C-alpha cells in the first residue's frame, strides 16, 4: 500500500505539470496576441495614410478619413486638422521629432524611456528586454519579455529608441532629458 506522503507527492507533481503546461500555452498565446496587435496597428496606419494620400489636394487643412459604417458600408468623412493632443493610454506611438515630449506616449512607453534615460545619464550601455523586465519588477517570462520587445521595437521604428545591437535598446540620438523631448 502506498504511503500518504507518496500519494500527495504524485498529486503535487501532476498539478505542477499541469500548471507548467498552462503557463507555456499562455506565454505562446501572449506572444501571438502581441504579433496580431502589431499587424492590426500596421494595417490601421496603412489605411489612414492611404486616406490622406487620396484626399483632395487643395491647401486646406482637412483630411479624409475612411471608416466602416454600422451597416458595413465604407464612408469617407472630412476631418479638420487640430493641434497635437497628448496621447491617451491606448494611443499609437507618434514619430519622434525635436521638441516632442515623452508625455505624448502612454505610461508603458514612458517607463521604457525613463529607464533608458537613467542608464544614459549614468553612462551605462543599452538594455535587453529581459533586463527591462527585471527593472520593472515583472516576472521574466516569455510573454512579458515579448510584450516589452514589441513596445521597444515600436519605439525604434518611430525614432524614440535605437537598437545598436540586435535585442539591445538605448535612447535614440537627440532623445534625452527629463521629458525626452530635446
């Protein structure tokens, strides 16, 4: 007859294996979600740019925006240009330009810039996404690391960060200071 402790160990081992399997599946799904969100963002940007290009030329500051109507029909609306607005938490990353403050970014992106600005101020080199994960106090699991990598790559593409070596990120030239705007 097996001992009670032996039976408990068997159940514990089975439960641990199930947890490990579920964690791996969750990490895979998180990575797949990040890739799908990136693709969606790219298509959104492409559609918006095509709308701008196809809008009627003529010196006025209106742009055409193409949207899906409630009945599925595509509609074109004229939108007047307005002064830049500070980005909300779910907004897209604007392209960096001289004088643009880091407050134009959502909080997650601002945290990445702040950590890299501190490193630059201290004369330390670039950071990997795993090191950023540790710096933010997050669990170093593939889903968290890939989420940060996606954000860092987006910041590189928009000119906020540079990637001097594969997977190593630092502030882009010109992006510095307390508000990373100049």
